[in-house]
């Protein structure tokens, strides 16, 4: 039994449906079956250390906004990714320096945690990079106007992150990526250190039932994440009104973490319901037509697709969202669109066509049973 430390800047609360948090929680759950796994994570409020089965959770309060701005500015001056400063914690840095020697391995979740790697640590150093964020940022800036200040922030950050990803490859024993496509973009010099460990699915009780009265279209994810935010606004403003011309009763339900500004703006759009974070997603599947993953900016594996399918909910995904999930086929397991017209037609199909909706529900649900987290994460036992 090994002793492992898992360091993350993500919130691991049950209601967090972001892909990063889902993956982190499942990695911890898997490794704790045969190891002691302690966790370092951040929280909004002060919390005492929590003792759990096969490990502890050490909580560190997030910096206030002034400190976040200060550390972000320091990173900019030093030509380091701005997100390192935004998520920096001096207390975590000191904690790892003092405590790291008692662990056999340390797993750093996402590149923004890599800054906490202690110089005095001689055990296994693993970076759970998940996706190539520089690729994501390059896609994002292409979707933004030159008049938008975020275009320049993403331009700068994409450059800084790409350099940092390269630097991380030097210092870590293993870097974990979820998609082979991202691995091809790594420098050949470090490819022997890269390992693909893709995402799994935890199947839930089937909650979907085709009914003519179904009226909800669901979007699940962290809405503060810009690609998710853009996808929600695109659907609410440009797709939903066209659907409502045919079916006025259809509503767009948004589930997940969201700031007050976007919650207010989206809620003002006709037929849009912003539910925020919820405890039990199964209750919202009732009377749903489908779940959507209409992102035009996407890297790695889109967990929201797996989330919908885990409840046997028919799923519609953009080509970019679904392109890296090779095990699911168009019009057999889910629907994949390449343009707006196709997207709208597919929603109408799932509203009207019971045979198609039930086929997608059944096929995808049965197929993902072979994609359990237990099976997908087995290579973690080899690298720790």
C-alpha cells in the first residue's frame, strides 16, 4: 500500500459537474481502494482537516481578490501563465515543502497545481494534465472579436501556457492526458513520459422515458468555463427561438456552477431556466428530450456527453465535442451535428421520433457499461 498526495485547485464538492472535478474525484476513489491517498484542495471558507477512509483532506482557503490580482500580475512579469497566480497559495506551497517527504507519489491535478512541486521531493512526480490547455485557448481566441479584451488575454495566456506545458514535461516523471490526439501535439523529446488514461463513466439508474409531453433540453457543466458559457448563449439566443417556432413549450435548462451576472442574463431569455448547482441530476432527466454538448471550443473528452448517457438520456453533440470519443457512433449511440440547421433538425427528431430516441438511449447506455472508471483508470496503478 503506497502513500499518495493528490493536489488540486478544483472544488471536489458533490454538486460540481465540471469535467475536471468529476475526473479528479474518480481518480482519488480508484486509488484509495489499494492505497492511502491524502488530498490538498481549496475551499471558499476555512475548514478543518477531514479524516476519511484511506486518507485525509487538507483544506486551504482561497485568496481574496486583491491577492489573486497581485499574484497574477507577478506571473505576468515573470512570463508565467496568469492562472498560476490566480490559483496560487503560499500556504499550500509551504505545506508541500514540509510534508512531501512522507509520500511515495504526488499527483498534481492540472498545470496550475504543478507550481507546487517541491524541489526537495524524490518520489514519483505525476502531472494529471488531462488536456492540452494551450490548444483550448488557441481555439477560444479564434472565437472572440479583436475588440474583445478577452481575445488578448487568451492570446497572451495561450503563449505562456504552451511554454509552461513544455517546461512541465521536463520535471515530471509522467504526464497524464485523456486523448491520443493531444499526445501527438507534444514535443517528441518527452513523448515517452506521456501516458493516455481516458475518462470513464459511472452508470446511473435509467431516468429517461420518451413521452410526447417531454419539453426540456439540458445542458450540464461549469458555466463559468468560457466554452460552456459561449455554448449556452449560442443555444439560448440563436437556436432555441427557432425551435420554439415549432414547439413553443420547449425550454432550455442549464445546470451547473454559474456566476450571478450570467445567471441573470440567461434567465431573462425566454424559455431559459438556469438551475445552478443541484444535488440530484436524475430528477431533472424527467420530461427531458435530450442533453446537448454544442461546444465549438473543445479539447480532450467531454464529460457532459458521458453524464447524459449515464442516465440513458439521448445526446446531441457538436462534431468538435464528439470527435475524440471513438466508441460512440452517429445515429447509433448519439447524434452529431456539423451546422445549426442539422442541430435544430436533430432536436426535432428526438422530440417526435420515439424509435430513434429509444434506440440512442438503449445503445449508448449499454455501450458505456464497458467504459467504467475502474477499467479506464487501471494504468494509474502502474505509474504511481
